[in-house]
């Protein structure tokens, strides 16, 4: 049990040399809430973001070696760092700081400066920000806090005195801490050099920072050092083995949120906002939260995960919308809306049993069309004329299951010739030995063409078929 005292630490006497080991100039007092987590005495600190970063460390091989910790392999209690994930958290923290600055202007009855509005717009607005508590351990004390100086404070809390040697070793929150590191590196570079850094690339700005924006960044850094705090649940005197067990429990016993639900709740991603506000709220698309397994149960809706995947290819040419920023998709929404309006006009699309009426109801076909739109509208070889030809031609393509074009790889050379597909070969990848051209199979009984599950391998081939059908440029020869 945590023991506290109201007795001041004074009355000790001796020479300066004899007191050096007792009087540590780095000691500071922190108010902490006392809690008993499943029988284990712990402390909860509320610390500014910057102070949390300064007081903490991660028990990985490099950091342990730098601190001269013996027996490094046995002391490690963390997984390998994922810098990309940490950068995403750094961006989240940066946006959160700007939100705090905006709230401060509002609380003081002041209008938001235009510079702040621009920064928020470029990074993406969000209704609410918060960072979850970090879990850490102090290794320099006995189990339960023995050896740490504490004084009784208000009911349920104590004043705990910590020195620089009392490191908060991170158990859960390694990437949040590294995100803080990247955040402060960005802010310090901006304030010290008055230019936007290329690394870390947290803000899509280049060159000199305008004075109005510099003032906002200065205020954001000020908030990170004081007003914006994070809770740290501090365990006391755990061994590295205990830390590893707690790391496992915290990261493996929770249930991951389903991706469809996560995107349904997320209002910060600009692509997700486009789907909600432009496609769903205006009834261009009917979106469901679950995929249709049995095509007979198809009501004509499209699963949210599929809408997201198609728009990722349409707007970003990526497999995921994760990390999308407003600047990534600025100026693309009109084209994207035109694409979906053309799609929903395809015969059978959006109707009951749509997947049995048209291959266009299969997400892989939509990805093929979306990739073509990206290439002609936003890609390196974008061409407005080709873009118009594609949109005009979507309504002319035979998306029926009976179209022999989709069954090209199931037909013999003679059958391809009879079906008028002889010229298609020039548009398709070469049949080099070792490459899989199994794009799906036609069910002659039900009369439906089901494309395969390897979307990234198949949709470019479907795109080639569509190019040939509409006499668009051949991506393999760059000729019409």
C-alpha cells in the first residue's frame, strides 16, 4: 500500500558532500491521484504534452543502451516502432492543438484569425479531439511505490516527488510518445527557422512561414507545454517481465472496432466526409454497413467498406483512405461526383438483385472504372478529352454478365474471334508464363460472371478491357 507522510523532509544536517546524494536539484513535486488497479497501487498524473515527452522513455534496445541499462535484452518491453503510425498520431496531435487554440479564441470572445482558419482547413477540421491515457512504469522504486517520497494532499491524491532518474518507462503509448517527438520537432523547426520543414511532413506548407501563421504555431506550442495535458497511469516498481505481461494484456485483450463502424463514426477523414455528405446525404448512393454474401439477398445497396475502397482508388489511387488530408483531394470532388452519377445510371445498378443483373455491381469493376477516372482526371497523363470520353462511354459499355469480353480468358482463340474479341489481346498484359490470368469464372447455369477475390491483380485487367471497349489509349503501348 502506498505510504504517505505529512512530515517535511528537513532537519537533516551534515556537510554538502554528505548531502549531495539526498538533495537532488532535479526533484519536482507532482500532484497525483491514488488508485488501486486490480489490487495494485498506482498513481495517475496529468501532465502537459511536452512534460510527458520529457519525463518518459521507451524500453527498446536503443534507448536502454543510451541510458546505460545493463542486461538490455532482458529489459526490453516494447515492440518495434512503426514510424508511419507515429506520424499519423503526430498529425492528430497537431490538429488537436489547433483545435485548442481555436477554442481559446472562442472562450475569450474573439474571432478566429484567418490564418488559423486556413491551417485548420488544410489539415482537416474535426468535431472533437482527445488522446487516450498513456501507461507507464517507474523502475527506480520498490513494488507499490516504496522508496518514492510522497506527501498527503487532498483526499484521494498525493504529492509525489520525482527526479530525472525516475523515468516513466512507457508500457502502452510508444507511438503516441514518438508522435509527440515528431510534433515538437516540427513546431521547433517552424518557430526557430520560420520555414516549413520537409521532415517531418506534418503540414502541407512550403518555404517561409507567414507572420500570421507563425503566431498561431507559437500559441500551439505554448499550449503543448502547459494547457494541453495527457493522463499517465503510472505503475510502480514493475519488473520488465511485469511490463511485458501488461503490454500484452493492454494490446491483446481488447476487441478491434470493425472497419465499417469505424468509418461510420469518423467525421475527420475528407474522403469519408465526401461519401457521407455528397453521396449518402443526397441519396446518390444507398450504403449498407454489411456486405451481401448471397447475391439473392442483394437489395441494391453497396457496402460501406466497398464505397470507401472505390473512392480510395478514385481520389487517391490507393487501397485505403487512411491518412488522407484535405489537400490530397482538393478540387477532385466534382469529378468524383460525376463518376458516381454515371455509375448509378448503369442498367440494373442499385436495383434489387443488382449483382445478378450487372457486373458493375461488383466492387472490383467499380475499382477498374475508378482507376481509369483517376488516370485521365488526376494522373500523370491526365487528359480532359479522354476523361469526357470515359464518362460518356460508361453508359455505352455492356456490363451484362453475358458480355463475352469478361470471359476472355475462358474462351479459345476461335471463340474470341467469333465473339469479336480478337483485337482485345493487344490491350491486355502479355501471357508471360508464371503470371496468373484467372480473373474469375462464368457460371453457365446461373448465367453470372463472378470475378475473383484478388482485386489488385484483377481490376487493372478489367480496366484494360474497358479501355479497349471505348477505344481509349492502350496503357501498354500508349497508343489509341
